[in-house]
C-alpha cells in the first residue's frame, strides 16, 4: 500500500475507512484545485490561493489565529481551532465552526463588535468571525468563509441600471396588484392624522418582510453576532424606542459616546481594526460597529454578515476606536466610537458588507429641529444627518426628533406639544402638518408623525420619492389640554331648515372639574323635513368617521394623490359637528359623486367595470376650542318646516 502524503495522513486507518477518508480528502483537494481556476461569481476574479484558503481546504483540527481590536486601536491576536465545517448551513453557503482562546475570550466569550474579525490558518485568510451562540460557556464562533464574502460586490450585472433603493420592494408591487384584499389601513395610533387612513399594502410599508427579532431566536441557534450601535446624546425614553426599532435587524444600541476631536486618535485601516457604519450624526450619533476583514485596493470587506441585508446601499464608512469590553453572561459587547470617514458602504448582503474607500461621501438627509419650553429660555436648535433608506430613514429621523423634545429635560407630567412638521420631497412641493399632542407621550406622538410621513413617501408603491429635508418646530406647554366629552344634550330638537339647534356639551378637562359648553348645530336651508343625527366629537373620532363614510378619499392611486392626502390635516383643538346629509353618494375610484339620482346610483353600483364604493357626506362644521377633545356624543334633530319659532 503506498504511503500517503503527510497532509493526508489522519492516523491508523484500514479497509473501507481508509478508502472513505482518502476519497473525502481527494475530493477536498480537487475542490481546492478547481477553486484556483473557477471565478467566485460572474465577473469576479479567481480566488488568490496564496492569500486566501477556500473552505474546501479547511479541516477539523486545524489551528490558526484571529485578529481583532478590543480596546483602543491596538490589534490583538487570539487562537482558533477548527471544530467543524457546516456544509450548506444556508443554501449554497458553508460555515466554519471554531473554538477561540486568548485575548481574554475565555472570560468574555465572543464579543458583539468582533463581527468581521479575520481568521488565518497558515498565514492565509479563511474568513471572518460572524456567528455565535448565546449563553455559550466557551467561546465558540461561526466563521464566514472568505470566498463567500468576496462574492459581495457593487459590480452586480444589474446594479449599474439602478440607483440606491428609494422605492418599494418588488414584493410590495406584487402585494399591491392584489388590492384591495392585500391593502390595509395604516394604524391610526401610529399616524394620528389623514395619513392614518391611507390604504397601502403591508409590504410597501416594510412590514411584511420585517425580520424576527434576534431575542426571540432559540438559544440553540448559531446566529449572526449582534451589531452594537454606538449612540450618544439620546435620552432614556427616546433610546428605548430606538432600541425597539433596531432590534429586528440584530442591532443593539449601546451608550458609547461620540468621537472627541480634542483627543486625536490614529485609527487603523487594516484587517482586525474597528469598522463603523454611520446611521445618524450631528447633535446625536448612532453608528454600527464591527471589524474590518479585508482591504484590497479601494475595496473593503467587513462584518461577515449583513448590517441590514438590503443589498445596494450608500452609507458613510468610518474607522473606529474601542473603549472597553463589557463582559456579560448573555453576550459581551464592545463600547467604542467612530473616528474618521473613509468611504461609502456600497453593498450589504447576508455574508458581508462591502465598501469603497473614496473621497466621495454618502448622501445624507438633513433634519433640523427647534424646541421651545417647557421652561423659560432660548429656543433650542438641533441638526442631524440621516442615512437615506426607505425603511431606516423614517425610524432614525423620527427618533432624532422625538429625542430633541426630551433631551434637555423630561416632559412635565402634564404637557401639551404644539408642533409643525415640514417634509420637502425632491422636486415637489413641501408638505406641512401642524397639530397638537398631549400627555402622557407627546414626544412619541410627534416622533410617529415624522416616521409615518416618511414611510408613506419613501416606501410608497407608486413611484420613487426622495426626501430632500425635514424640519420640525415644537413648543412644549407645562399643562395638558386634553378633555373628554362626557355628555351631549340638545336644548331644542325641532327646527325649521336654515335654523340652528342649540346644544350643550359636558366636558371634563384633564385634572379639572367638568364644565358645560354651548354650541349651535346649523341646519342648511335645503334640508327636507325628516330626522337627522348630529355627532359632536374631537378630531380623532372625526377622522375615524370620515374613513368609514368615505374610504375612497383616503385610497391614493399615484404619487400625486398620495401627496394630496398627506397635505390634508385637521387640528386637534377643534370640535367637529357632523350632521347627516339626505341621500347617499358614490365614489368611482377617488372621484366622489354625492348627489346622484336613485336610478343612476343603482346602475353604477351594479357595474363591474369600475371601482365603486358608497360615500356618506355629512355636513361638517368646525369650532375652535381650547382643548384636545376625546370622545363623542350624538343628538337627534327633527327638521320641520312648520316648527315654532325658538
């Protein structure tokens, strides 16, 4: 029997076991041989076997070293031993499982922020630390093979024909094609305005394919290492909302502080050095932190897993510095800060993030906020820049706005916030919304207003809408203007057409005794004799009624009609009087036909060639009041041409 080369000898083996091992190793060598000549992907360069080790060569028991930065800018080494190669851990993807030691990892375990730390065997790069088990008692890591990372590039065959994604995903288009069954109304609690009634597909809002929060995953899963997001300048309640929004993407906000320019740091740009991705900057900062895996010319690879997994991207890439590692039984994490901008994140896939080292800067969206009150003093101004992406921009911009309201001092227990939100789409007229929000969570209310407007603009299913800027002005009052409508009673029930019915409302202001308010319900002169219902309510209830009575009014058909709906708005410091109107109209699409003869209404209702819906058009009268009214009350009014004089 011939003697095997040392590289293939695995101990005393005989018979079929020897043949099986020999065949397995021969296949591995053949795969490695082919890797030298077969490109990684269409248009990609062949793998440089002097620099990289393909996964086909990696065997159990091999040892090597990894590089990472835990504190400061010093790159430290740790040892690795290969435990297994998981074939097809994901479709057409493998994963290398290693045990780590050294650099304090026996005590800390795998550290959040190590994602992308390069691993070498025999001086050749095999991949990046990217996966780990939660609650593991020993430092086990999943290494993303380098050839799977190098496949990520901005030179996709179709990439040149597209600009960064500013429109709905293809899944959203498919969902819209199934309307109205696939359509939903945006939750009123999140929008609280005319936007609340816009019917849009779930996928178009970025909700249909929202990933499950990593916290819900089983502890037995080998999962991507969570990415710590270094945040600075966030108040606790605003940070809690940001944490909730980032959790589904595996991002964990950590109070890390920003970069101090008075203490210059010579950050490194090499494998093992910190790599940060800027999400939000200005008077507050939010920066995702990982590690550089490879630098080749102007190309940079990192993380070993996705940041968001959105594909095409345009975010600022920055070097970083580590401050300290915080040990934890669940998952230790690194606190650090960004240092200097070095280029742009161009592509974001499940196996790596890919960036270009360039002086060209990523396009950011400016957000400006001015806050007055609740204490006396100058108006506070804040300025931010946010990455541009249909899903992330609304959350980050809204979070910055909500934080601006409470960062100086928490809101008083009872408060009212008067606000003005101006959103400027590129090449289109500005959309302005003015309204009031009341305790207990007015900052969250204003934040959701900003988020809702940006979601509906940037991720709409009709056409690409890029947002140029966002401006917010807010005034905080140290008292709540909330009031509840408890009772409504008419002082007279029968009137002639053209007259008014006096009505008394019993309202209870927040933390105050109930009081009575008198208003007149006008009856138009053209109303025929009969009995009609009048509803007296606040703005929120009026919106719900309008959605029910005229749904077509809130169902946009294109970008222009979407902008029209978003431009509408009713202030919440108004009393709405909704008086039933005789007869009923129809809507064809968004066009309302309120006064159709009964025969025509029947013909159109039975037509299968057009989208027809019923429309009730009550006569609406508004009265400005010093309260934000909740609740409603009904009165019955009899119109009688022979009614006596009041």
